[in-house]
């Protein structure tokens, strides 16, 4: 990672509060893992509102409902460490604005996406300079949006989409030791949230697009109670803190009106899925279908948020 | 919705649309701005009120379906409820296109061309009536945009964010093109009404002022006072009484 030479940098390893084993295994219930209270196909509630930033041509704010165990931990705090975190992010759209002088002529809209974690967004602090995972999210987001925007209607202009993540999903429960199933699962939820929020902000900026593209996540999760031998099950909108091991996960950017996928990101081993009897789909097909279902759910919220801001602007609300 | 008038010929249209919402079939309507066509159906591509423009008997047979960027409710509400708290009005971006009328501020005058930065793109409807006070979109505060732009203190602060354009020497006026002296046509800081003739190259649009209604609309004299036009090529300072040469737009 490139070092930020203009600031006094903190230690590169981050500042994670020390957790002592005796504390985390005390059995008081304060530090038990968050349990998924939802049905496998049930999504978390989404808060989405557009037009909150007056200086931007379009903006949106998105928040996922914190899991039930987090609410319980807040009501009856036994530990200072929250059991799980929920996604909170803000998206701004600037433009269409002229391209920089150095840029070549473009007959289309030039899309630029920036995704940045706030330093305090994750349990591990992030630096001021975008690291590779943030750049990666930016590229994925650009792919998801590029398929939805009608770029030829905005010649010679650029559109900047900036997302600030205020609170990110965990990659695993904080009390777990790293193991072989570890991957940046939380990043996939973040990407789904980014896609939905950016789509709302673009609609708020009145940029022509084919459809409101929504993000959705599905994952194959191995059931804890049945032991590790049980075949993994498909769950929608997984909170990584609620599961001991996620085997594979999938994010899609999906346009319901056209039944098209603009972005697909599949990670992990999806070969050993236990589906219902008679379900002939392979694991990754089921995973993609699940993510599309989650995106359809997010789209209803997205459409409602866009319609709400439109109606309040028209003055009919 | 008053804008929904004239849609009796088909299934009812929604009053407002969001991107991706199906509005009608291409066999009934023609697709206008703010919509796109997918598999013989018209879909909305921006969020806004659905407007049906009735068919022009001579040129088209189908009425045009479009999604407006302008929110009609705002101006009507102001009339209906003058005591309502003034909400911050939404701003929409309109890109300059060929033939659109723009208001621009002169940033640089050279021998062969003048560089301007585009402040406002006027809508077709408003440009034809010329009534700036009836603008309902983001341009409804044209007056404030112009006064702040004409103020020397605000110069060069936001030029990077605006679209740049060129007025070439031969596009300044329609007659005696070879006798044009750019210094006698524009000065830095003038507000010019121009028409876009080309999207131009990577960095500049091309404007023309070769019409009677195009040219300088607001200018300050050397003394710094706002001048009034006295002829198509002269403006005068009301305080000192001295005249200065400009390519003046015909006042409405």
C-alpha cells in the first residue's frame, strides 16, 4: 500500500481493541455470536432516502437494519463491543460536468466511481488513501452501473459517483479466530448496498438509465447445529457475523424490468449446495438465483424511495 | 395531473414514472425525451411526470410520450400557496446541444476567438418566449445566476465546473464577418446569449452570436457600472455617459 506522506500515519496494523480470552468465553451471553433470526429468504429491512446532500446533483443514504442481536445487546449491554455491525453508506453524484481538459473527446458519459471507507467504518481502521479493496469495489460498482446508464445521451461529460461507507459489514464474527473459510464476505454486502444506493442517487440526479439497478447478496452457509458435515444451505442477504462459515457468496446488480444482470461476483466453493428435492440447479445457479431474488427485494425499496422523492418534489405528497 | 390530458386513447398512463417503468407501446405513442424503447415498449429512463404531447397533424401520426425533467408542481404550488415555506428547488442538468440557446460569461478575448463558460442552457420552450421569469427548471433562478456571474468577485471561481465554449471571429455576426474586431465585440465578464453550432472538440463547444437576438446581454463598463444597450453595436454607461462597443443582443 502506498503510504500517505502528508499525514502522521497510525500503526499499519490498525487499532483493534484487545479482547481477552477469559472475557470472550465467560458464558454470560454477552459475547455469544449473533444468531440469524430471519427466514433463509428474508431480507433485512433497508432504509433508503435520496436528495439529502444539497450541493450534489444527486445523492442517497442507505442503511441496513441491524440484526436483532445487536438491538438486544444495546438494550442490555454486557460488552462494549457490538456483536455485529450493519451497513450505512452515503452516495453522491456530481455531474454531468465537463471533462477535464486533458481528457480525450468522448461521445458518451464518462463514469467515475469512488468507494471509500470512513476510517472508523470497520473494526479494522482504514487509511486515508484508498486501498486495493476499495478500488476493487469501485470497479465492481462501475461495471454494475455502466450497464444501466444510457451513456450516449450525455456526450462530452463526466459523472462522478462517490460513496462513503460509514459503517461496513463484518467479514466474520469478531470473536471468531480466522479460519480457512475466511474471505471478505462483508465486502460483498457492501457492494450490494453501494449498487442500490448509487442507483437511487443517479435517479435523483436525473441521469437517463434503463432501469433502477439493485444489488443483492446470497450465500451458501453451512449449518452449525448439524455440524460441519451437513451440506450448506442457501440464504439471502447474509450477515457474515451471524454465521460460522460462509462457503460461497454471490452479488448481482440486477435490473428487474429487463431481467438483466449487469454485475456478477461469485466467490468461494458453491459445489456442495443442498437444495430441495427435485431441484436440478447446480450450486452456483441456485446462488445466482438467490442473489437475484435478494436484488428484487431491494428494488422494491429502491423504487419506493425514488418515487417518494419524486412525489414530494412534485408536491403531491 | 394536468399534464396527463389527451391520453384517452389508451390504457391510463401513470402520472409520474420512475426509471424502468413501462409507459406504453410504440404502436400507440412515439418515444420522446426521458424515455427509451425496449422490445416495442416505451420505458421511462428518468424519474419525473409523464407528459403526452399531442400529435402534430402534419408531421407525425402518434402523440409523443415523454418524461419531463421539469416538475410542474413547483411553480403551481407557489401560485396556490404563496405562504408555503420556500423549499430548495431541485436543480437539473441540461447539456448544451446543437441549436440550444445558452447564456455564457466571457472569460477570455483573443484576436480570433473569445472563450466563454456556459452558465445556463435555456430550454426550447423558454428560449422561444424569452420570458426568463417563467422558467420552471433549474434555470428558474437565472437572474441570480447572472447577477452572481456578472459580479467581478465571482469570476474564475467555478469555471472548471462549467462547460467551456468558443465564439470564433467569423461566428460573431452575420454581416461584414471579415471586419470583426474581437475587442470591440466582447470584453471579459460580459454575459452573452449564444446559440450552439457544434459540440466541438474535446474541450470546447462552439457558439455563434450571428443573429439579431444573440450577443451581449449584460456588460459592465470600464468604470464598473452596468451598461444599457443603445444600438446593435454600442452600450452606454448610465453614470459616466461613455459608450462602449459590443455585439449587442436585441432586447426583447
